[in-house]
């Protein structure tokens, strides 16, 4: 069987014909010649309509194709120019690649699919290309997906921020968190009101009015924009963000107490105990459980903070918003009397957002609560996979590609991977 039989089966374009294929000297490169079918008229790249041929290039242009059996594959084609009635003389548009791109669309889709499973630099290495080609392939697939996706029927969204790089750089991300559809909807720079307004602009007013639940953290700019643009939705302060705040407070108490004990020359009993206090009891290792049981016997500020944290778990078990509210008030009073400044600060924050926190019990059955946390973890993984160039564009592309569940370019019938 000749190579062109396979090509005609997986990558066929009616106006073009595959010719000879050959190895390039003794390198691992296969070159395949392509020519226009006799009598066919080229397509103008300006207006996408066919016109008469003006002339044909003197030298062929190469397009990298999906590699085969460890060989790099190129298609070679003499580009024609079109004498277009509307646009003048233009270069023709070929169906296997876009614009001046030297990479076949099939190969770009191939790279982008692999980049979901491997890191981008691994994809570049394995398939004999470079990071830039992989990145541009993914950007193209993502741009196509964003242009062709549907934003209809979204009822629940989660707004979150992701810290990127050092020096307080943030991205604002918006997820769809409906039970049956979870995906990344939007990525914006910074975490300002403007960032989130960008999402609502993309969503459109009509769709924003159909939102039923919005989950977010207590970041003021988000609260303001949500109150203004999705006021009909039940706004929920996400459990995950509240637990994170309490954990941060415990960590502060523990760190300052450990320093103090060391300063006064006591035994370093709080050394290497960070995770004993932050993890849920059921997730502790046997060693950590033992260590924790030991520390709990001491009269320490950290222990009091820990007991407060454990008491807050019961809050989430309530089903009635009214009783949950009663419990929250009790907890806040206790925390405010604890003489632990970081815990008092948390209690004041929870008190001032009481209504939004209790909305969690209203929405409990309707939105899945671990979703924002899970998406956040996946987002960080996606960012890691794309490590290379440190620009916002790269991060945005990586996040959409990994978490956006975007539709893929559909003009190829054959799946190359
Ligand atoms: Zn034209």
C-alpha cells in the first residue's frame, strides 16, 4: 500500500491530489508532494471565494504534518495566487492549514490533544517540534472552541481567584458549577471589579439574569459586582473559602506561639505540627494523630484555636438555615472571647457576611459544594503543565484548554489521536 492511499483516507481534500512521497536523504523525514487537481480554481484568502489562477510560486511551501512511525512528515505544495475580482491578487487559501501557518491543522489538533495528557514541553519533544509550535497549536484550538461554544443554560457559577507567580499577581476565574455541567467559563487578569465585569460582559445581560446561584469568596470587589449584575441569584459564600480562612488563622496562631516558645527556651513541641492542625482528623497519618493527641494535653493558644476550628465543622452539618445561623452566632461569640486575635478577626468577618454564609444552606442541595475547590486544584495543575513562558496569555490558554470543555475544530473526520 502506498502512503497516499492512507492519506486519501485520513486527510483528503477533493481539489488536491497527493503525489510522490520520499525520504529526505538519510534523515528521518518523509516529504509528500501535493498538487492542485487539474482545472481546479484556487480559493481567495481574502474573501474565501474561488477565482482564476494568477500565477504559481516558484518554490514549494512545506507544512508539517502528523508524524508517522517516528518520522517527521511534511507536505510540500506550490502555492498559487488568485486573480480575485474583489480583493485583487491574493495568495490562495489551502484547506489543510490557516494563513501563513506552516503547521497542518491536523497536526495542530494532534498536538493540542496530547497536551491535555502531557506537559507542553514533553509534547514538543516527543513529536519533534518546539514549545512555540505546541503553544500556538493550543491557542488555535482554544480560540476555535471559544468562538463555537454555547453559554446558554448556565444556572450556577463559582467565582474564584488564583494566585500566580510571586508578588501578588492574580487571575479571576469563573466556573460553571451546575450539577450536570462543570467547566471553566472565563479567565481574567487581576481580581478587581473590572476583572469580574469582563465575565458578565461576555455572558451578556440576558444570560446573567437567568443565573440562580453564584458562589464566591468574601473578596469585596466580587461581592459588589455580583450584587449589581446578578442580584436575582442566591449568592453563596463558598464553604471552601471559609474553611481556608479559618485554617490561615490557626496557622498564624501556631507560628507565633511556636516562635514565642522557642524564644523562652521551652521544648519545641509545636515543631512540625502544621498539618496536624490543618488536616481533617480522618485524614491524619497515624504519626500525626499521635502527635496531635499529645499536644492537645497542653494549655496552648494553638490548641484553643484548633478546638474552635473543629467546632465549626458541625456548622456545615445543619440543614435548617435558621439553626445554622444560631450555631454560627454561638461560634462567633466563642471565638471573639478567645483572646486569639487571628480567630477574632475570622469571627468578625463571618459575622459581617452572615446572610451570604447562610445562603449556603439554601443552595446546599442545588450546587455541588466541592466543585470550586476541585476546579481550583485542577487549575493549578493546568498552569504547571504549561510552564514555560510567563505571560497571562499562556496561562489563560492553558486554563481554557484544560478546564473549558471546549468544542474542537470539526472539519477533520479522522481522529489522529
Ligand atoms: Zn477575494
